[in-house]
């Protein structure tokens, strides 16, 4: 679908009283700041979507008087004539005020606004009007394909989702064919996504590794159950274990006093260690502060280096643009000079204005015309010849003056471009020198940081050594005591162990057959081997899935950026752990979009619009605000209607149709 604006009528909209604009394939609108350029785009967007060009639905539509109060009792009207695939469509929207007279009051009060809609001069309900607009183009899509800043203003997640839809033809099968090792994933990828398979494999690997840790202990536990049964001996053994359990249980009541003494010493040692750590901390405070300062200074220098490098790239781009400007204006000057020489050499064609003597003879009788008629005809001829001479000289002089003016402007532009080249070159030289100095400072800071020790050497500090010796002595004395808590814990463990031992003995007494135990051991060993293989299989699958994801990401990035001529999108970032994180960052010639000047941002935005219009199959008018910094030859070739809004010295709006 192709949509062009043929004409736009604006009446009482914001600060515009009345304006009529006829649009061409390229329409340039000039005017001072606040002269109403943006109002034109706001009016068109309000007509289509009831919003301004910034996407706000709540904005001041009604004009204001000199005191800032809205002007009532006037109609706000916007009418657009569109060319939609060769068919003319007329859209009209009128906003009127609704005044009502409340009961008991003499004066009417404003009760809101009423919008009226027409399509091809046929009144429509708001619902039907909006449905028709939506049938032409979706609001979000229209904004993306008509405003150079719209796409980059989206959240990076939204930008990424749109870009990924451009390459839906990249299938998992395509990725698998790039690496023979990935063929084993084909069948699973036919049923699940790579993300689902990765989550599944990680979950399985965690479970298998847990089993891998548990199985040796379980095998050892079962192995202990193999015994050579002697029932009498086992009965004696069981009785002995019961006595041991009773003894251990009686010891559980005798640990309170010992626990209090042990706990007191523990608290004292802890305090001494805290004092020792505080001493070390204070001793290292100066070193830590010095390292922190050097690290801060190093980070500041690194950031400064990045800023200088970005500035160098921008200066380089500015120089390239000025060189393009210089080449363009040199050609323009040569063309003007050739035209000036051509017009300067032109002379009035006297041969074409020779009086025809035969015109003085009557064609019927062949006699000379009367003297009065002869004089009249000669006078008329020479009057017309004089008028022709005056017209020729006037046209020649006007054209020469116009060419001289254009030549002066071209020379000024050449001078400005040359000055721009010199300024950019000087700036690049200074930035290169500055970059070298910063790198030297970075190397110095890094050397200073590397020369600092890990910590302050306290080996010769007598006070520290004395404190450390005291802590060691206290710990040795403390270690000679057994904590009551540890004793109780050990007794519980011992009792538990004895109970398990007693249970095992009782089981042995009950059954002298070790066959089941041995079979269980073999089962566990087989399971251990199987789990080891499963761990290896999961790790291999995760490795292949990571290779698959990396290959797919590379293919997506290549295909997406292949759609653009100037914009380049970084869709993935490598992480420290070897993985990849999703992102969406736009660049132009290696410079981040956020660091570009306004002119280059517009160029990148137009490149994005070119691609999006092709994808959505809609060619719509593109509105370029702040276009005064652009040159026609610097813009991408656009297969759609262009409307540029540029600041100029014109007090009133000036429209030029190209």
C-alpha cells in the first residue's frame, strides 16, 4: 500500500488560524522556531489517531488568546486529501464545543467537545471512522514508518522483538546444517525449543549429579550389612551394644558445668580475634584507601579515554560529511560558472528583427501602402523590437544577477566546508594527542597499583605479634578442653550409631542369608555406572545446545543487519561466564546511536524506516523535524513521500515542493 498526502487544510488548530498546504513527492517546510512547523504534523496525526506527533492524546488542541485562555465558540477543523494506491480519499475532522444551560441558570456552560468525522464528504460515526483508518494502517506501524526517531525511542526489548520478526525464515534446521555435531539435536528441536531443551537438560543434570554423590555412600552402607553369621556371638554382641547405649545415655546428663567454662573461653577467644582483626584493618586502612583512590582515578581515565575515542569518531564522521559537502558545492559552483558564462555571452538577435520591406506593399494590387500606414507599420515594428530588446536585456541581467548570487552562496558554502574539514582535522589531531596522553596516564596508574603490596607487612610489628601469640596460646588451651555441646553432639551421634549397629546385628540374627544384600550392591553399582553415563550425556547435550544457540544468534544478527544499509544492531552480548545475554543496541559506523549528532540520527532513522516500510508493505509520508542540518545528497534514497521541517529565518511558514 502507498499513502501520499495531496493537500492539508488546517483551521483554528493550536496556534494555526488557517493554513492550506499542497504536498508533492518531497515537500520542504521552513520557518522560525514556534512558527507552526510541528503543528502541521500534530494536526495530521490528530486527524488520523486523535494524538499529537509525540503520541500524546491529551494536549492543547484549541487555540489560546494573548492571555493564555482558550478561545471558545470556534470550530477546529483539519481536512486531508490522501492518495491511497492511486485513489483519492478525503478525511475531515471537526471539533465543536457543547454548551448547555443548567436548570436555574441564565448562562450556558461548557459541557465538553464533540468531534464530527467525514470520509469523502460522507458523515461517519467515530467508531466507523476509526475502523477505516485502522484498515489503512495500524497506528503503531504508522508511527514507526513515518518518524525517524520512533523506532529507536522504543524499549530495547520491543526493538529486538520487531527485528527478530524480520528473520522468521531462520529455522532450527538451517542452524543445524551449519555444524555436523548439531545433527543429534534435530529430532528434539523438532518438538521443543532450544530454551526448553536447555532447561530440561540442566534440571536432569542437577538430579543426576545429586545421585552421583549419594550412590557411593549408599553402596558403602549396604556393604556393611554383609556378615558371617554366628548367632551366639551376635547375641552377646547385641547385649554389649545395649550396655554401651545405656552408658552413653547416662553420660548425657553430666555436661552442664563443663559447657559453661568452655563457652566462657570461646567468648574470650572470639573477642581477642576481633581485636586482632581490627588492628590489621587499621594497619591496612591507608593501603586500602590508596588502592581505592588509584582504582577510582584509573576508572576515570578509562572513561575519559572512551569519551575521547568516541569524540574522535564523531570528528571523523564530521570531516567525512564536510568533504562530501565540499565536493557537492564545488560541482555546484562549476555548474553556476558555466551557466554564467553562457548567459554573459548571449546577445540580442538582430537578424531575427529585420524589418520586412514587402510589408509596405499591398498584397492585392502591388502598390505602396499610404504613407500614414507605412509610418504606422514601421513605428509598430520598431516599438515591438525595442520591447524585445528590453525584455532580453532584463532577463539576461536578472539571470546573471541570480547566478552571481548563487555563485557567492556556493563559494561561501565551499569556504564553510573547507573550514569544517580543517576544524575536524585539527580536532582529530588534538584528540589523538589527548588519547595518547591518557593512555600514558593509564599505564602509569596501573604500574602504581601493581607496585602496591596485597597487605601491610606486620611481621616486624611487636604489638601485633604479641596479640597473635596470645590468641594462639588461648586457642591451644581451649582446644585441650572438649566443648559440652560437642560432647552432647558426639554422644547423640554415638548413640544413634550404636542403635543402627544394634539394628544391624538384630537383622543379622534374624537372617543369615547375604544374597539380597549382594544383589542390592550390584544394583547400586549398575545404577552408579548408568548415572555417570547420564551425567556425561547431559553435559554433552548442554554443550551442543550452547553451540546451537551461538550459531543461531550469529545467523540472526547477520540476516537482520543485512536488511539495513547504515544502521547496525547488536543483539547479543558475551558474558563473563561464557554465556550470551540478549540486548538491542543501534550503531552507525561503530558509534552508538546515543552518541550520534542529530543529523546522523535522522540518517539512521530513515534507513530503519526504509526497511520497516518494505517489511510492513506500506509506503507512507515521512516527517523529518529539525531537518535544517541535512543535505539532500546525504539522505538515503527513499521510496516514499518526504516532508521536511527546517528552522529558517522566515517569520511565516514557507513551503517548497520539489
